């Protein structure tokens, strides 16, 4: 380890951060007392494997240590606004930031809003058609009406309804994988790949959802009978009917966007290392 390193260890679902002073001590927000203290390396590590966070751009070690020492004794810890990662990142770059808090907020917000979008899509299907409600006729009528807005039929309606949750998930993933000039070139490249593949995943999820509907039913294809039986078959996988099938196919692009984007990011990091 070197003086001025941003060091951290993983502990369950979160990570704990500090600044290595290079003399066998670490300055960090102590977990128990909640204040910034200088402690021994062993006390900081607590028997865990300690890692170094790499930076593409950061300040010189003496500046990092000066910043860390200037806040010794501070006791205004806040999990979401002033935690150990905020402190260590600020020491290294002068920027008060926490990847953990940002990612948790983006993931939670994206999931909740995407879920609301899926629920809203079911409501649109129920209300939009000539036959209202979530009967077979109501769902097909609603999908056809939504699809007609974009110049298509019921199949286009499935794709159009999936756009909202997919777009919300894509925004959330882009926040999680946003670029930052302080990151290493390898990390920035992996994040760029992840952002691109999130969009690809959303498009693939839409195509996959339509393909599943076409293939799953007792009547194959994308005729009215094929879509009706396909949605019912997809919904039956979770113990529901056509309405559940609509919910699954509308949610599929969002799920695919997150899975493909984050998977590509992790894979690119792996091959880079």
C-alpha cells in the first residue's frame, strides 16, 4: 500500500472506505463512533481483505493526506450524504461523491418507476380499446389501439408499451455506469460498453418478448388468435392469464436492458483485467 491510497474492504452488502497514511495508519469514518479518526491498519481492516480504488485522475498524495487530516475529529456522519466513501473520494479528488449511494438510488428509483410504468401499461391496455377491461377481447382491443398510434397493430402495441419501462431502466443504468474522468481508462471503457449494451438489451428484449408470444401459444404466429393464446401461455408461467402475459412482455425489455448492460460491463472489466 502507498501513502494517499483510497483503500476499502467489502462487508456484506456495502463497502467501507478510508485513506492510507503510509505509516501503518488509516484515516476513516469509524463505524462505531461515527467520527473521522486515525486508526491502525489492523483496526481499519478488521481481518478483511483490503483493496485499493484506482483513479485515472486524482490529486497528489500530500494533498490527499492534508485533506484527510484537516477533517480529523469530524462527527457529522450521514449514510446518504456524508459517509466514509464520500470522505475518501473527496480526499482523493476534491469531489464529494459516493458510488454506493448513487447506484443504490438509481437502482431503487429505476425499479420503482419501471414497475409503475408496467402497471400503468396494463391500465392503458384496459382502458384504450373499444372493448374495455382485461378480458381477452379487451386486451386485444387495447393492444390494437395502442399499436395503431405508432402505425401498427396489436404486436406494435406490445412493443410500444414496453418502451416506457425500458427507457426508465436505461436511464437508471446510464446513471450507474456514467462516465467520470477520475476513473481509470479501463473502467471508463467498460462503462461505455455497458451503456451501449443497455440500449441493445432493451431492443433485444422487445424482440424476444414478441417472439415468445408468437411461439408460446397453442396457435403459433402473430395473428389475433396467436397473440391471444401466446399471451395466455406466457401469463400461465406465473399462474396468471393474458393480463399477466402482457405485464411480463412489457417488462421484458427493461429486464433485458439491465441484464445485458450490466453483464457487458462486468465482462469487459474481466477481459480488460
